[in-house]
């Protein structure tokens, strides 16, 4: 057994450095993927046991793990107490090193989630910082004197900032006689990135993970790291919640953040082939494009919010293409651990209960559009949001939601992965930390792997197509007018390879005309018997049918 951080004598070679240009990334929410210990919580040995499923049955190239660090769990892992270690609930340090080695042995890559905007209030840094105004960590967080005192003698916060998770953005610490700032829960104090020792400590932590062979990082709410140096109040505007009634010009998106990002990339670039993905905390594709560079990608919210409409999808994709240009790589994300499941969201938007058909059509979009696809665990089964009774709610903002603070309960998209139809769904032999979806007896990996017409089998065929057609991985993008409003069609072109993709967003047949004589081979689609266009390029797509044609 190796000690944490030990280099193996002969580490497995995960493959070429430009892997990320071809990769499909699979997001694992570790608590919910596979429990190997029977405590009802997913863990790292469980993930190791499922690597063959990921690379062979589904056919993804990289995994991104939502946080695995010690955490009091108030924001279910996004409140990190120590970024350098593995939470024992997920396994040991050696389990982590084994996961990296086993992923690499299969030619897969591993991406960690770094939550560097804030820590847990239980981190050693904050525990020290809150003690006094003159300890080595005193300036590591955003401490400010009160703006004054109210009539009853209570201290008044330094400015008008509020928390994204509801309530004030400042919490009083009597020991210092000061407030500290928090963008999220009071138990998630924001770090002071303008303090050089904070940056140095973060980079040391990042280097530690790079040394352990990690292939990349997702950066949680990265454009919020830097605040305005003077912390002025945000301007106000009309809005429906305390958060939307402010224009967030001073608590994120500072001009000098670009330099911070460059310093971070320089550190990561010291190891070849490492990618990073910044999660935009709010902000559209303009900002995403501006912050995308080389091997640093950005998550924006356009596709995750897009309604099920061919016209809207086309307009969104064209806008992103204009903003990103051919050089920068967009991300393709329809769901994640904060958002509704894509099958639920799109089916609701389409006004249809044919969840499976819509899940398959969404898969064609994810695999066929230009960009790096990110697939949230369980989407390959067509998993849907699970209703959580109020007394079982875990998501902290959902527990305080009310008319003044509407919040979508994120537990609904975080339920355990159904592997089999047995009790516990093959996820756990114990009591699952969050209830398992009521459809698990039918919608599970074992059942779908045995059914050629399932959502899982469709993903497998589509990902195979992506691997075999260069244009789908690296090609340029161009819209095609197929002569029917409900069908979104486009072409992808790479040297020696060309693909044409069409998706019918309607629940009825649509007869369309694709360019004749171009991309003639039927490669894959939502259905087991995808139709071939006739000599004039005319083809009829069935309800929610997607089709991929290629040459080369
Ligand atoms: C990001 C995470 C979310 C978390 C928040 C605060 O948006 O995706 O899950 O609650 O940051 O860390």
C-alpha cells in the first residue's frame, strides 16, 4: 500500500496530452454513486468498482468528482474543512491514489472539484482567523468593522451584500468585534484572495493534487474569488429576491481576476495535459467566452437553462459560436448537481411524458454539438428528479426557502445511482443517505444494459459514434436549414471528416431536407433503425428522433 502522495514507481500512462480535445467528462456526485461499505454513502472504492462501467458500458473518457474533502456537510461537501485530504466517509488517502491509478490504467482521466472561494467555518484557517485581529490568519478572510450600531446597540453590517443562500452576507464575530463576509452560508466564510498568503496556500494545495496525478480541476464559482478591495455596497435594482435586487458589480467579476487566473493556469501548465473548468457564478456566454483560454474551459448557464425548442437551441448555439469563435472550446452541459435532471426539465418544457425519448434526443445534442460534453451521473439512464418529502430535505437553502426566498431543492437531482432493481438499488446494502428514486426497479443499469432500446444503450451507441467520427469531436460548426421549425440541424467539418446531425424537437413526425450528397453514412441516432435520407436528402424524423450522418 502506498502512503498519501507517494509516487508509484511506474505510474500508469493515461495517454496523450491533448486528450481533453476528444474527451467526454462524466460528473460523479460521490455520495450518490456507489457505496462499498454499507453506510449508505457512496465512496471512492465504490467508484473504482464502477470504472469499467464508465469506460466500457458508457464510454466516457474522464470523471469529475464533486468534492471529496473533509467537510461538516452543511453544503453537502461544498463547505470544505481541509482541501488537502480525503473525507474518511469517502475512504482513505490510499483509496484516492488507487482511484487515480485505476482510472489511468484504463486510459481515463480524473478531475477534482476545488472550492477555493470559501472554506467551511470549521477549517483550521478560519478557526484561527476568528480568534483575534492579530494572529497569522487574521487577514485570510474578509473581516470588516461594523458600519455603526443600531438603536438597540446591535452592530450594523459593513455594506448591503447578501447571501446567495438567503439572509445577510455578513455574520458578526464577537471575539474580533467584526463581521465576516460569506457569499453562501454563514458556515462558508469567503477567503480574502487579496492576501498573498491565501494565494500561496491555495497553490500549495493545488500542487499537492497535481503531484498525485490529478488531470484537472473544476473551479467552484471562480469569478467570485476576488471582491472589490474596498467592499463597497452593490447598486440596487428592481428584482424579486434580495439577491436579484442588487447588481453584483463589487462582490464578483473584478477586472484583476484575469491575472489571478493566469497565475493559476501557469501553475497547472507546469504539468502537461491538465485542464481546468471554471464555474461561472452567474453570467452569460459573453463572460464565459472572455474567460475561456486554451485548456481552461468555462461553464456558463445558457444550455442548462434552455427550453426544449429547436429555435431556442439553434439561437443559443449560434450566439455561443459567434462569441467563442472557432478557437475557443465551449462546454456542453444540460444538468449538474445544482440543477434539475435534464430528462425531467426537457420533458416538462416539451409538455410530454415521453421522458426516455427526450433523454435520447438530448443525448444526440450533447454528443453532436461543438464543445466538451459533461454528462451528470445517471443522465445516461434517463434518471428523473425525485420528489423529497419536506422532513427529508438536506439541501440547506431548500430548508429555509419560502415566498421571499424561492429555491429549487437540489436533493431532487442528487439521489443514489440505481444499479439494479433490488432493494438498495445495488447502490448500498444500508440505508441510503438520500431516498432512491421510485422508478429504480425499472430504470437501472442492469435493466438498461440488457435492453438495446434503452437510454443507456443509446448513449453507448452515440458515444461510440463520437469516437469514430473525427468531425464530431473536433469539427467546426455550421447551422443547416432543414426546412422545418421543429428540427434543429447542423454540420460539423474536420479535415477528412464531415458529419450532419438533426434533432426533431416535436412529438410528431417531421419531414425535412438535409443537404444531399453530403455525409451519407447513417452512423447512429436515437432509434435502433435510424432512417437514411433519400437521394435528395429528404428524410422523415419520428417524434423526438435524432440522427447522425457522416462521411469519413
Ligand atoms: C457552486 C456549487 C454548489 C455550491 C456553491 C457554493 O455553485 O456547484 O453546489 O452550493 O457553489 O459552494
